[in-house]
C-alpha cells in the first residue's frame, strides 16, 4: 500500500539555500546579541582601556617611519588618562569631523525633503517609463536617492512595487530591485550625499594619526562613486532580467491579496505627479541651474575669492566647503518647490523644516558622541598608531602589495557588515587601523575609503540584521503572503554577490589604470 506524500511547499528552498539560510540564521542570532552601537562603542572603550594598560605596562612601542619618532602606548587607566577623558569630552565631540559637516548638509536636505521635493523627484524618475527601461531606471533612481539617506528606502521600495505593477510586471520584483539598488549600492551615487560627508570626516580623523594636517573632503571619491552608480545599475538590470525575473516567474501563482489598493500610481501618493508638483520640479530645476551657473561664473576670474591659493580650483573654498555649497543648493531648490506647491507658505516654514530634519538626526548625533570619545581615546593612547605601524611592517615583510591588502579589507569589512549594518559605526571602528596602516604603505586614505565603500554596501541587502530588510519583506508580503525571509534572500543574494564581484573588479581596473578617484585625488 502506497502512501501519498504531499508535495513540498511552493517556495521550498534548495539544499544549498537551506544551508545558506542556516548560516544567515546563526549570523542573525549572533548579531542580535550585539548591543546598540552606542553601548557597543562604550564597551569598546572599556576594552581599549584594558588593552592600553596592558600594552603600556609591557612597554609596547613602534618606530614611526613617517616621523622617525618612537611611538609608545599610553594607558587610559592612569591619572593622566582619567583627566583627558573628563576634560576633553566636550572638545572631542564638538571637534568630531563628521559632526559639523553632516549637520550643515542636513539643514538643506531637510528643506528639500520636507517640502516634498525629494519624494517628487523619485516619483517623477520612474513615472511613464517604458516597461523595457523600468528596471534600469528604478535602479539608477535609487543611486540618486542616496542623497536622501535612509529615507530612500521608505520612499522607493513601495514605489518600485507600484511602478512594476503599473506596467504589468510583478510588484514583488519591483520592490526587490528598489531595495537592492538602495541597500547594496548605498555608497555609490551620481550626487554628493550625506554619507560622503560622514565617511570623509571619519577618514580625516583616522588619517590624523599619521598626518595631522591631512584632510579628506566629501568629493574625494566622487568620480569613482559616479561611475560605480552607473555600473551597478547596469549589473542590477542584467541580473534581474536574466535571473531574478525568471525566479519570480517560476514561483507558483498566488491570488493577489485583497487589501492591495487598486489604481496604485494614479494618485499623488503613487506615481503620477499633480500639475503643481510638475511645475514645482521645473521651477526648482531652473533655480538649481542658475545657482550652479552663478558658482561657476564666480570661480572663473583667476583672482576670485572662490579659488584657492595660487588660483587652485581643487583647494578652493567651493570644494573644501562643499557642505555649505550643497546645503544652500538643497535649501534654495526645496524652498522654491515648496513655495510652488504650497508646502512653504511663509518664511518661518523653512527654519521649521530645518528643525524637523535635525530632530530626525538625533539618533546619529547620540551615536556620534560615543564614537567621538572612542576615537579620541584610541588616538590618545597610541594603540591605533602602534597597530598600524606594526601591521604595515608585517605586510611589507610578507611582500603583500596593494591589491592583496585591498582584498583583505574587503573581506573583513564585508563580514563585519553582516552584523554591524551602520556604515558610519563600522567605518569608525575599522578606519583608525586600516587608514593609517595603508598610509604607511603609501596608499592614500581616499583609496582605503573607496575600498570600504564596496564592503559597506553589497551585503546590506543580504542580512536580516537590517531593519530595511524587514521593511522590504513586509512590502513583498503585500503582494505574496507566503513570502518569508528565505524568499527575499533567494531574490537579493544573487544580486548582492554579483554586485560585490563586479564592483570589486571595477575598483581594481580603476586602480590599475590610475584614474583619479575625485577632483585632485590620485588613486596611487
């Protein structure tokens, strides 16, 4: 007598995927045991105090080849260390390089966001796009959306689902494309973003271990970031159409949930812009062009105050003070758009919108306090400098060159990124070691930062540790109730892995060809 066996569930993962999910499950459980990044840096400060005490007691030191001086380790567990931690706490925070830059930029971005300009731009970018171009358009729009930081997830993931649904394609596929494009390409953009300001500030702080006068500006990786955004959008398009779309099409059909709103994309919250929104975008675009032209014209005269010493453009106030230039640009276009559509009615609305935007920055400002203290302790003790010098010496003695060292940073940071999903927190953790170490190997800080961009981005869409992974899953489940973590991972993982390989190859080609990473920033 034969017994009928029930078929496997429609979305049953393969053995390989099951093993992968088991590994990711263990990573998720381990990551969940980590404290909030604020407390994580508190714990690290305690660990640093113990390590500095031990190394100081054993007389740990190293000869800095850049200065010719011997560097020793100072103990935080001492009267001098205690005085430093108390008396310098406010200074450590107030002079933290990313703090002022990100606050200034966000003053302008807040107006552009709160006035409705940024959401309208994203909707306009994917509205009325032919179906065959929709995947690339959505992916590249996500690269532009990085200027809105984490708000890009909230706006673009449901918008991507609606856009695909509007042209008769799977909305689940649209949500996945938007999510992977925002998450796995997070550090690539054709625009200068708040993330650029944060990373460059942290890199500057790390570089000061070797050279106190070194400054990394937010445009230091701009050329590489611009090209990366186009390449990644193309990679996402090809993998989506050749692999992911077929995977979605092969899934057993399910009736669409009844609570999915009909006519999505036909109202203001969907894709189509109202006449006043289109007019607002047009006015904002004209004002932006006028603003850019004014800055360029002002820089033309050789003796312009907007040029640097000796008439330099690279060291001009426009580039060194790019945070102010960007903040004014966002503020002006946001105000013009808001005035057109009615979200800015009187003068006080603009500072109110700035205040609202800064209130949303509160979590990162709290985190910055913990990070700034840890980095100050790390620099004061000399532990980072000794580790960097010793590490550079080991790499040199082993004959490890730039390309091999780059791969090591990529692997280490990619693994850490599965657990520490905050890009600024992770870079604050590893930059004090990697940046000085590579500087002693004659590798500029901007190059190390470019390598980190890749590692910090690609696995963002492949870890359940990310809150936006969960958010995207909820959007996907609106259109396919049976979807779970395995479903979403099976769609994002191929994209993440191919992006990691393609972006890494792009960097190595860039480095081999010696193309500048940004204005006045050689790659080697």
